[in-house]
């Protein structure tokens, strides 16, 4: 299943990002993972999401993207994107969910819902958009980590667009 492979890759990146600022071995080279933002409130997440959508580099790649709503998800088991209402539902009581990587995952769904609405939810185009958002917002090292994690987990990636 595509989704489980994407989540497995995401877990690898989460592990690497937890070592932000430390040098780690990356396929025989040294890489220093960047810091990932952590959010404390839904208001923080909303502000961040608005800043991503207002980022000129995002607009260069995908054009105008409408606003996305952010709401609290009652269950702490997962975050998700609601296509019908352009809403990110995120558990606020879970440290794992109130992180930049998780929010960018859900934003990648929003990007595709508005730029390529017929593609698979966790397919190659999703992987590409997710890598691009992570590269732009967390940093190219994090994008490289996500690309490698997708490769190791068997997640197909379509061509990555550039700004």
C-alpha cells in the first residue's frame, strides 16, 4: 500500500530530523539535518500554513493555491486532509503531529487537490510535491533525506518541479 510506504519513509526522516544540528552519516557522506518547527497551538499551525501558501516559490511551482482550513482532530492517531472542505485536521495533543513535517505532508495533499486533482493521494506526484515543500520550507538537506527515504521504502517519485 502506497500510504504505509510513505509513512515508513516519513518516520525515517523524523528520526533524522530529531538529530538536528548533529552530523550524521548519509550514504558515506556527512549531512547535518536542519531544525524542524514544532507548533504549540492550532493558531501557530494556521499561521505557518498561510505563510507556506503565500511563499512566492510555492506560487511559482503550483500557481495560486486557495487558503486551507486547519482544525483540531479529535483522535490522536493521525492527521489528515479533507478534500471536500480543503481542511487539515491535526491532533493537537500529539507531539508527533504538531510538527512541520506532518503539516507539510497534509499541505502536499492540498497542493495536489488544487493543481492535479485526479492523481493518487500518496502516489508519485504527491511524493514529488511533498519533497519540494520540505526542501523549500525545512531545507534542501531535509528534502534529500525524504528523497532517500522514499527510495528505500519503494515510494515512486515523479519529476520534482523547481521554482
